[in-house]
């Protein structure tokens, strides 16, 4: 029997009094909503209860019990709801406190940053005043020694220029040193005169920091002018790097795809290693040299020059030995990769020191020397590559791996050609790089702009000892090290492909090594040489934007900074969109023109089409990475890249399983896209850059590029089907040329009608 059963042990119904007593004993009240309290409300109806039969009393008891349970559940729910409400209110209060604390912390950080900027500005002002005082004393002493007539127009005080310093057409500012770029006023001037003119222009202008319409125009002009030499060297090198593919692959014949894959595997590691070996030293040295020139510190300048060459030599030796020794570990189980890596070790030996020399020339604003050395490097490399390949294959037509080894060794030969150009430039500009007393005497006894004070012996150990020059280089390296990641970003994604594609494909599909080499060439090695030509446009423009963006942030010109970011994106997009879509449109004949026309061609065409779209994401990623670097946001760049690389790694296996080589490209697309999204979101949040204004430029640019792509496709198809078949290299080349020419003409017309051509010539405005 249950404790609330209305029957006794003999199964007889209890009387009313017995039932109430039992209920009163068993249903103890715990609160006002208990079963007992509910029953107690009905207790006054004892007469009606007595008049009922035992069965009715039992049914009534069951009904009342159910009603009591419902009431109790309802009361419990109200208590639980109240407790949950209280928890939510407490959580909201804690979150509000945390938000207030975070806001207070950010205000404190902003205040600290403002105070630091004010202190830096005050220090700079004091240094300028001290420098001006020293210059006044020197001018006064010089006037006392060599008095000159007042009416001589050439002797205007350099501290009172009547016009802002203009950037020379042939000496654009293409690196951080461009902020203090010198101007060579006369092409026929001697090296010492050019040195004096350059140092005079390095003196601060009275109009510095004043934002005028003319100043904004000069900024935009510097964006395009400064990219001239950098673009020439970079793009011409890329074009030459793609042009050698035609004869080289023709020599390799049936092993063309395998040879290109092996070549690419070696160069991927080579590129990453060079980025690590130089570690941003060239850009750091060029910037510090510009600062030392502005301070007229000849001793520090020459000391930095010698130390940088010593550091470059040591880095070259270390990383060349490292590459040679670790070649078996980096071969990924492919024995053919080992001699390829060994052949690249001599190039690694020379490249760091060669990069230091280029940084020295850039610091002196001799950009054409660096650009010419890059072009000559490619020419020398290609000449040796083709000759060596012909010699090897003539001796043994089946020795395609030996031909690839000689092709990669050609990087060292090209470096020697570049060193010859740099040596010629060094001799030609020796009085500018390192003035001597003899150069001073040639100027009629007139002193040089800066004087050699003390003969100082330098060694590589000086670079690790405390010192002003070392500190300046270290400070610049702190900001420039993300350039290592930016420069190697493409190679790092290719590195993931190289060391994951082969084992994953073997695990999923049991493919053979030769087949995988061909597939790797189709999705990685072959398209990469073409798409990197397009990406070089973005990197050239972005590198030139660095000093302009840095200057605007330094003076607190928020509106100008926002406008410059948008201008940089506009200029890049106006070139990037038609280049990528045009490559997509003519990818059929373009691939056949450069690569073997065989059974793998159609798969290669599909992969090149996807790669051309991937180019847009990659180029914009590198563009924004440079922009954020100019804004002193290196952590944001590294964080965005690492997240993108992680996404790439996570998606690599499933996408390769589903789409093979195309899957690796898809993983790169998503990875770079995620990095790009993070950087765009950061610019919008932290710098309030509104990308809505880009629609005015990007929408017509996209429509014009789409129309250009359609026409290029139709013309190339017409040429391939009705003029000369694209089954031959000549036919494919003709179709490519006609399609690009027709598309380019239409693009020029549409850009002019839509005002986009004027936007390019007006530097993005």
C-alpha cells in the first residue's frame, strides 16, 4: 500500500477523519505551494466529502493529487526561472564591467601612445633645431673664410627653399628610404656635386608637415613614379623568367612536365631560404643609409656599408652549407631533388651579399643600378640555362634530370652577371658611395657636404656590439622582419603543396612517382610562372606606397591615410582585374603556347584558369600586407597569414581527396581569402577605411575587364579555328597575341570612356 492510499491494510476505504489524518501525517508542508497546502485549502469541505461514497472520495483524492502536482511543478518552474534571470543579470553585469575595463585599458594605451608620439616629435624637433644651429655656425664660418657677393643667385641658403623638393623622374622612391630621397639636379654633374646636391635636399623643408593640395598630388605622383625602376626590374625579370620556358621545355620534349616539376620543387625551397637568409636586411640598410646621409655621418655610412657586406657574406656561407647538407632531408623521398638542391647552394652563397649591395644602391637612390642588375641576372641565367641544357641533352637525350640540374645551377651564373653590373655601378658611383679627400680637392678645395672625421676600422663583430648604427639597423629590422613572411608567402603555400601532395596522392590513389610529377607540374609549376607576372604589378605599387602611408600616419593625417589606402587599392585593381581576367580568357591558347600540347594539356588549361582567378586573391593579399606593414602593423600581417596558412593546411587533405591537384589550388584560394578578409576587417575597424568608395572604381573596372575578356576569348578562338590551328606553337602564339591585342584595345577604349584611364594617369584620384 502507498503512503497516500485511501484504503487501510485490509483494503477497506478509510473514513473521512482517518483519511484527513493520514494526509495530515504524510503530506508535510515544505512551502506554500506543497501538496499539503493545496489539500488544506479543500479541507473545509468535509461535509461534502463525508457525503460521498468511498469510490468518489478515492477519485476526488486522485484528482486533488494531480492538481497538487501541477501546482508544485508550476511553482518550481517559477523558482527556476527566477534563478536563471538572476544568473543572466549577474553575467550581464560582469560583461559590462569587463567592457568598461577594456575601454579603460584602451584609453590608457591610446594616451600612452599619444604621449610617446609627442615625446618623439619633441626629440625630433630638438634635433632639428640643434642641426640647424650647427649648419648656421658652419655657414657663418664658411662665409667668414670665403665671402661671396650677395647678388650671386646660386648661393641661396639651403635652409630656406622656395619650393618643395621634387622627386626626380629617373630616381623614384621605391623603398622606405624614399622619404628622404635626393635629387640629382644636373645629369652632367660630377659625383661630388651630386653628393652635395643630394645632402642639401635631405635637409628638412619649412613646409614639412603642411598638408596642401599640391602635397597630396606629389604623394600620388610618387606612388607611380617610385614604382618605375622597381616595376621595370621586377616585371622584366618575370617576363624573362617565363620566356625561357618555351625553348627549354621544347628541348626536354616528352619529359617537359616532369622537368618543370623538378625545377619548381628546387626553386620553392630556394626562394624560402633566400627570404630567410636576407631577413629584410637590404630594406633595413637602405633606410638607415638614407638617415645617415641626412645626418651627414660619413663615418657611420661607410661603416654600415662594410658591415653589411660582411654580414651578407657570412649569411651566404651559413645558408649555402645548410642547403647542401640538408638536401637529402628536403628531397621528400625524391632522389632527383637532391642534386637540384646541391646545384642551388652556390647561388645561396652569393645572393645575400648581392642583396646587401642592392640595398646600398637603393639607400643612395641609385635604383636603376638594382633594376639593371636584376634584368642582367635573368639574361645571364637564361643564356647559361639554354646552352647547358642543349649540351647535356646532346650528349644523352634521356638525361633530362641532368638538364634540370644545370638549369637550377644557372641561378649562380645569373648572380655572377648581376655582381658584375653592381661592381660596375660601384666603380661608377664610388665618390658618391664613399667620398674621399681627392674628390674634395677636385671641387676646388670646397668641402663636401659631410666630412670624414676619423678613420675607423670595422669588423663584423661591430654589428653585434652596442652602437648607434647597430641600434638603427636593429630597429628597422624589427619592423622589416614581416617582409620575410610577405615575400615568402607564395613559396610557403607552395611548400605545403610540395610536401603534402605527393604523400596524400599516394595514400588516396596509389599513383606512381612519374604520374605525380606530371600532376604537380600541371597545378603548381606550370601556372605559377605565368601568374607571378601579374602579381609583380601589385607588389611594385605596394612597395612604393610604404613611405607615403608611413608619413601620413606619422603626422596624424587620418583622412589622407584613408585616402591613400583606397588609392593604392584602386591603382592595383585597375591593373590586376584585366590582367587576371584576360589570362583566364586566353588560358586555352596561352597554355598551349608555353607548355606541351599533349594529353595533359586540357587538364593544365583548367588549372591555369583557376590559377588566374587565384591571382586576384594572392595579389590583394600581398598588397594589403605591404600596406599594413607601412602602418606599423606587422603583428596583424603575421597573424592573418598564419590563420590563412592554417586554413590551407586543414583543407589540403580533404580537397585533394575530392579534386586532386585542383583541390590544392582551392585550399590556397580559401587560405589566402581568409587572410585577406582578416586584413580588410582590421583596416575597417582600426583605421575606419570605408571600402564603399571603391565601388565607384571597381564596378566599371570589372565590367570593362569582363568585356575585354569576352572579346579576347572570341578573337583567340576565331584565330585558333579559322586562321591557324592552336595545335601548333605558332598557331597558339598567334591566337594568344591577337586575343590580347584585341582585348587590350577594347580595354583602353572603355577605360578612357569610363574615366578610369584618367584615374590611372592622375594617380588614382
